[in-house]
């Protein structure tokens, strides 16, 4: 059971992208170099520099225009494909049930990104590890709201106790349906056994650019079943190699230092 | 705004017209969403484009840019024909029963009102407004017919004027589906019932037309007919685009207005202070106090030098010479070499002005130019533009780096007239200084120069009361606040509010409307931050709203003539039968010494007749808003065949707008300009911000799919846009945004395509792009000379890769 989750009420989203820039600001993520490619949505993809963004989708149904905007990013799934795909156990559920990447354990294999149904994991080539939304773990541990949520001007993003948020979402769905939005639905309550992002949608998920039925790929499950027991060995191997590398570096450094000392002495 | 942001939560129907509220005023949506969630309020979005506001609205009414008056006139007719107006409100609180002169008339062929004559000053037309006045009864009072049946009464004139504004006709003019149009009328007119509140909010999509002021008038008429003025959830709500643009207007940013909306004296009419006061002070209404405010202002300007014998320094004030000196006219003077220098303070007309490429050309005629801004603007760097040779330009440019708003303390007035203090957050970098510091240093140096060297008319400068320095010679903002608030000249003690101001020179006040906002040095009202206790979101103990901390103006109208609130759920003020006094959740905007019936006779206290003006002789281009096409129009005027665009509008250049069919073929598409949430105004602040550039990296033009297919334009490809203003030039380049959010419109039996462009780009900063305003025309509204940015004609072609 999660303690706190985030409501994403797309019926109140105006696409202002305050969440998107608040994420960049709090996490000090650099701006990407983009071009205008025909949509307000930018950057075009999630990356190690873009953990959350507003996805824009235009539709025309028999002359009726709609323009759906929704904040998307890591869903912090309960049945998280990335955790199952990770060979080193770098990706894990935290004590707040968020999905986090331990950068020390990450070997940059990118399997997590391939397994994720939401395509929200980025890869930092220079540092060689995966990066994604942390759900502002440090903020929520300190009793603050995630940065994106605190920036939302309309009440589209609400952070709170899981029970309260689910009730709020259900009430909103009822209201939207009574208002003629017969396709209004909750998304993220049962998908992948529940996510930390609970969406209120006015239409089918795919019309927002969300997967209709997100799940852990069968390959990932098989891979995890075979590989899972070996994980401890992999971790040990990686740890050993890191330790060995560290010692080697230390020896090198020490050697360098002594040579410098020697040089100083000569002079 | 007559109301305020938080008050939106009480609306039953909200109409966003000529304003993209979700995009450009995101916080408004918090309160609109609250109204929708808590009381099932509906949001109507009237906009040529399917905007981010349309995306969250209940009903989107697409209309052709520049046809707002037709849309609103159609709504007036719908309300009148279907008897949906709030009858008791209209009878008691508006001038509907008043009788207008018998020789008043309107010619539906020419679209002209009675009184048209030649204006020798402007070589254009103007109105003699004598036939637009009220009839007088035998006692000299305004005559009225309380049955509202007389053909001369305002209500019947209104019916007659808008009789042709049928739903079918309006649909044909504005290019909208008639059923959608009628549904929007039906929905908004439901707020005419007592106890219901309709809110019309707007921005530059109402005002930036050659008939912009009349658009605002039309909104006022609708809100008065439906009884939506003065009550919670109602109002005429102009949403201001910048955190303190309301404050700038209050403090007289316009050349024809002095602080507190006192008119600038005119050379031809106001030779003396006595002339000004006698001619500008009406016989009834709150403005009878004008002499107190004007003399107190002169005392604030000239201090001990302002005495009765020298008319309190009145002769040192600059006077209007009868010519237009607004933005477009000023640049025309510059083009003609009549201007020597220009100080551009937080202004970037090289991008924001209409026909901006001409503006940049004219700037080279200046001897000197000062730019005060956060970054190097296109105006300051006009000489760096591609194609310009700096060697040919003699203008000397000074750039003064200014502090950003969080780097200085001061107060801001928001759209809801709340004057809120903002504390400084951090020091400004480098040599950047606050605007106040810059103006103080500038003034002191000027004064010293005038004192030493004399010069032409040194008196206004050397006699100016300007003692804002602290003991260390630095500007002290509190001293400025004290002067704006007003004080007793003898004792120096602060006045409680503007009720204490006098016309004998015993008080000084920099802006009567703000008086009271800083009346306590230890606890200035503008710094108050107490939570609200009224229960309806008035927040009376949070900051200070002008005037007199009133949150909703004309709030006498929230109650019926007996003093009972129309809507008891959210009462503003009410008459307590037990105690025989007025009570309220707001500061009453009327004389509470009067009984309900007496106060109900003049609830609009600023006007001499005390009633909302459905018919008004105030504007120069007609007593009733009438449909005129924009200057650049793709069609003839379907209502008034011999009229095209506003016959009184301000025109400055020949061969500047599209007037022939040949030109209409050359520039067939309707262009509208706008803002996006990611960038701000001319982009000077935001285009230097990488995170915002990432989201909106390039100038784009929105085009509907049908037009794109016709012109072979793919989504995201480069296109060139040109207009009559850039005739025989290549046009400006932008990326194409081919979208379903724009649709072709059927106008007058012909298909018209609307294209839209944001105007945030220029050739300076981190993110460069073409200037959209190079395309827009320099024509203006006759009352304000606001340029017609929102509707013009253009042509588009694909750029060869």
C-alpha cells in the first residue's frame, strides 16, 4: 500500500507546462536543444534531461475538435517492468514506494528503458547510467510536494494520501460523466497493479498517448525468472570489480602523489 | 476589472472572449475550475483558434478575427428579443428608461450616426455629439420613461439598433456555425435571471481593433442588461497581461491621462486651472470631487512651490496640443525627424509595435536612444539587424541594466485592483539597478543641469518636489509611497484615504485612487496578509484594493432597490431591517448614509446620472457599438453596405491597408497575432531562458489542414508570410504548424482561412526569429489609438528548402 500518490486530472490541465519547467528547475536538468516540429509538445522524447513533460494530442471526431494535454513521466508502477528488467538490482522500490535508480549499481545496460511500457526512462551517455523521474523523493521525505505538483496553477496535479486521492478521482469521474463525458475514466489504479500517478482521463488512454493496457513484457518476465536468482552473483561481481577498480585507482593516485613528492624533493 | 480573480468562483457562466485565459492568465483557471466543480459553471470560449482555453471549455465559438462587435451585438439582440434581460435591474440601475434627443438617428446604409462632420485637424470624419444627449424635463433633469416604451428611450433605441443582428446574419459575418452561435447566446443569457451571475473576461483580443473601445462598451451593455454588474461572479473583467500593468495604467502610462485617471489639460480649452476644473468637473457623481484630487496632485508635484497665487503650479504642467501623441503617432513624428531622443523603459517597440520593421527604420532618425531593460532588446540593437549598416546610423544608444521584479521592493496592482507589496528577494547582479533608483538619479542630474544652465522652461523640473533620498543619498521607496498615499501639508501626517483630500492646497496626494494604501507607516495596508473572514473570498484584510479597499465596484447593484441581495448565497452588501443600516462582505461602493431606495437611484456613483450607460455619448465613434470590419478585411460589411471599417478610426499612412479587391486576392488569409504561455511579450526575458526556449524554440504560424494542402505546406516546414505592409518584400519566415485546431470559415458565402502567429520573436537574445509585427497595420481606435494587431490580411507560401 502506498502512502502518498499524485492525481493527474487531465480535465483541468491547460498545458501551461509549469510542471515541466519546475521539474527542470528543481532537478537542475539542462535544457535540450529543440526545434519546432509542428506541435507545441517539446522536447519530442523523454530523456536523461527531460523526466516529465506535457504530451499534446489533437483529435477531430466528426467536426468536434479536442486537444488533450497530460503531464506524463515515470508512473512509479507497483509491477514495474524496469525493476524486473534490471540485471543489477539498481532499480528498486523505495520506502515511499517510488521507483528509484541507484546510480552506483547501474551498469548502463538500458534494459529498463526497453522494458518500460511508458517509454519514460532516459539514458545519460556521458555518465553511462539511466535517469528518470524520482517523484522528488527528497522532497516528499521532507514533507514537501513533488516540484511538478507544487507548480500546477489549476489543481490538475494534486499530491496527497492515496485514499483521499482515489476518492477525489472517483468523484471527479462521476462529475465528468454527469457532464456528458461518458468515456471519463481512472487510469493507473489497476494498471500494472497500481501506479503512483492516478490519471483522470476524459477519453481512452491511447488518445492521450498513454498505453491502453500497460504491462510487463513477457520477455522481461522470462528474463527475470531465469536471471533473477543470478542477480546476487552479478551484484557481487559488479561490487568486486568496482572495489578492485577503486583500489587500482587508489594505488595509481598514491603512486602519482609519491612521484609528485619526489619531484618536489628534487627541486 | 470590476471584480477580482478569486471572485470567478461565484460565476454561473463564464465567457472568455478576446482572451486566451488558460494560456495567458493560467491562475484564472484555478478559480474557473472551482466554479465548474462546485456549482457546475459553464465556460464559453469565443476565439478564432481552438486554444488551450478552448481545450478545457464547455463550448468553443470560432469567430473571424475582428468581428467581436458583431458577435456581441448579436447577443444584445438575442437578450432583448427573447426578453432575457433582468428587468428590474435594467429599469432601476441603467439608463434604459432615459430619453435621447429626438433628432438622434443612425443610417444603416452608411453605418453612420447622426452628427457626422468633417474633422479638419485629421482630414477625417468626426461626430458632433449633441444629438446623442439625454432629453431634459421641465426641471432641467434627465427625462425618462419608466415604462420604457417611448421610441426615444434607450431600451427601444437599443432594440432598433440591433434589430438586424440576427443569429443567421451574425453567423454569416463571423463565420461560425449558427447552432453553435445560438447555443452560446442561449447559455450566456441564462445569467439574466436574478440570482445568477455571468462573467465576461477579455484581454487584447477585444481591445486591439479599430473598434476596440466599442467592443468593451458592448460587453458593458450585455452585463448591464443581464444584471451582472456589481455582484459576485459577474463583471466586466479585463485581464491584464503583466503583474503590474494595472498599476502602470493607474499611474498614468498614457499621454492623455494623469495619475488616477485625471485627464491631461488641453492647451485649447484649459488656459487656467479654473478653466480646467470648471470644465472637467461634472455637476453630479463622484467626479465632483475632481478639484480636490487635481489640486492635491499639483501639491504632490510641486510641493511648497505650488501656491494658490500660481494656480498651484498648473502652468508648469505640459498641455495637450490637440494632436495624437500615442505610439503610432509618436513613431510618425520620429519618421518625420521631429524627435531627437527616446527613452524606452521596459519597452521594446521594435518588436511589439505595429508595422515594426518601419519602427526600426525610423529609430535611425533619433540622435539618442536610452533602453532600460534586463537584456539587450531589439529596440536598443535596431542597428544590428541584418541588412542595416551601422556606419550609416548616427543614433547614440545607451543601455541601462535594470533589476528584475524580484530584485527590488515595491507594490504591484493586479487586474483585480489589489495593490500588493512585494518584498525584495535577492540583490540584482552587477550594475543592475531598480527602476526607482534609475529614475531618481536621472531626475537629480537633470535638475542640477537645469539649475546650473537654465534652458527652455526649467520651472517644472527645478520646482518639482523631489525629496526621496534617505540620509545616505539613496532612494527611499517609503517616501514615494507616502506621497502617493497623500499627506497633510502642514503636519506631514498621512491622510486616512482620499475622503480627506482638499482643493485648497492643504493636502498633497500623488494618486487619489491609491490614497489609503499606505496610510500607516508601521502597518501599511498594502502589506497586509490576513486570511479572509468574509466567507466569499473578499479577502478584505489582504493587501488593499483601490478605491477604498472595495473588491467589487458598483456593489450597490448586488442588491435590489430595497437592499436585499439578488443572490443571498453570496451577498456583497445588504440592508439590515432590524438595525437600519447597511452591512456587507465588501466595502460598500456607495453612500451608506442613504436608505436603500435613495442609494438605488445612483448606484454607478462615478457617473453624473448614476446609472449604467446602455447608451453613451462618451466615446467618439458612436453611442452604440456597431459592427465595422477591421481595416484589413476579406469581406464587405454585411450589415452596413457602404461602411467598411470604423469611419472615425485613426489612419496614419496612405496605401497601408487592404482596400481593393486586387489586394484582397493578393492577401487572402486572415492573420491574427497572439501570445503563448511559454514566452512573455517581446520575449526579451523568456527568449533568454533555456528551459522556456526548449519548450517553444521557434516562431511558428498555425495553418488549417485544408489551406496547408492547397499550398503544399507540410507540418513543420518553413513558410514565408507577407502582408500589405511588406509589399514587394520577401516576407518573414516561420515554421508551419498545420493543425486541426483551425478550420476554414464560411464568410459571406466565401471560404476564409484564418492563420495565427505568436509575436514573441526578434533578432536578439538566445532564441532568434522573425518579428511577426512586421506584418501588422499601423491603424488605431479613434478613442485610444490602440493598434489593430489582432486582425489583418496576409499571404503565405512555402519556402523552398
